[in-house]
C-alpha cells in the first residue's frame, strides 16, 4: 500500500433528523442544496423557497418520522457501519473511519475540521450510495470541496470512490439477504413470489444531462438477478418522488398496483440502492406501500432486510478502500 502520512476514510451519507423538532431544519438544509432546487436563477430565491417548502412539508414528514420512532435511525446505523469497516480494515489501513452527513449532523464541515485537527493528509471519500448520482454522491463531493475552499485547505490529498454498483461482495450481500427473506415464505408458496427491486428515483432531467445513476442501478439489478438465479419473476422500479417534475418510472406504487391487478399475491420488495434503513424503507416501503398492497389483494408482502453491517457488504467497502489506496 502506498502511504502518504496520516490517512482516514470518510463515509458519506444523507443524514436524517434526530428528533421531531429537527425535521423542519433538516428539510431546509435539503432544499437549500443547489442539486435539489436547480432552476435558472435559483441562487436568488433558493433560501426563501427552501424555507417555505420545509415549513409546508414538515408536519406531514414529522408524522412519518413519528411512526418510525420519532427520529431517523440513519446516524446510529451509519456509525455501526463505520465501526465494522474500521474493524475490517484493521491491520491493512492505518487510519480512522469518520461519518459525514449531507443534511444533518455530523455535517461535512464538522468532519473536515476533525480531520484537520487530527492532521490527516490523505482522505478516502466513500459514499454509502453504491450507484453514483449527481444528486447524492456528486452533491456530497461538491460540499466537501466547498468546505475545503472556505477553510483554505490545499494540502489534503483526496481519493474518491465514486461507485461500487457491481462489486461482487456488494452483489453477494444483496443475494444473501434476498434468500433470507425468501426463507420466510412457506416452501409451497415460494414460487409465487415476485421480486420487486426498488431504487430511489431521480428526476428524468438529470438522466438526460448524462447522470449515470439509472444505468448503474440497472447494472446492479442485472448483477443481482444473474448471481442469485432465483427462478422467480422480477422487475425494477423507483420510489420517493418529490415535486411535480417527471421522475424515473415505473414507480413502486404503480408497480405494486399492476402486479395486484395481474393476480400476483406474493411480493418481496428489495431496496436495491439503500444500504441501511431510514424513512424510505421503514415508512415508505414497510408501512405506506405495505398498506396499499394489502388493500389491493397482496397476501404476502415483505421487504428484504437492509445490508447494514452484513459481512459481505463491509468487505465490499473495505476492498474498495484498499484498491483505491493501491493495496
């Protein structure tokens, strides 16, 4: 491994409110992101619009968080992933693993200040988004660079892992967790299961501008179905649409409705791009869409367990770090 003094890994993740009171400021941070509100001349009104949107949306979103325990679990889960990755790298990487959230604490500036205090001169930036999008990984990278510029930091070397959408260990971790969920279905009914792979949606305009996200999601989907050889029907859809603009389709809700109309009674939803549980899995998939599926006649509805600290997933992260450093 090449070495350039003190090193660290920084995990990028979205973040989430740690209390119901934090929902509105979290949403404000989200909608202040130029990658979220990207309109001509938006710099003139972005903050005011973000304040209005967050105020209007906060009561509804807060109710969603109340139903999953009153806060997002994403920081706790990401810290566990950081600890597992640190253990997996021990003896092969001389450095700590930190967590930087994009829209809530610990935020990017806090983590930059920490690595500066610790005199880190080489950082590996590792997004917990397996597929690259300008709205997720791209946004986190731009925020990191903005903070470095504001702090006047020029000496720190940065290595970026942009994606690992087909990493064999990441794919293997998904396959393993799909099998865990399938084993919860009685053997006599297992052949009735339709596998519904759901990825976070993105505006179509991003794809039209060359964003690689949709293509990388498709590559993950194809790699998992190929490796799993499940001999079950499967499809790919998207979720979590926000705002009036056109997003990637078909949606998860439309997909479930179509399957129910076609007589499908057993569905397993696989959150293909999410590596830990948060509002999109715990509420949207596991409560909201589950309730809709039940009303539409789906008798068995399940969600694949999140990857969290699954050994194969952590190995995918560790291998990505070591490869980036030339181990």
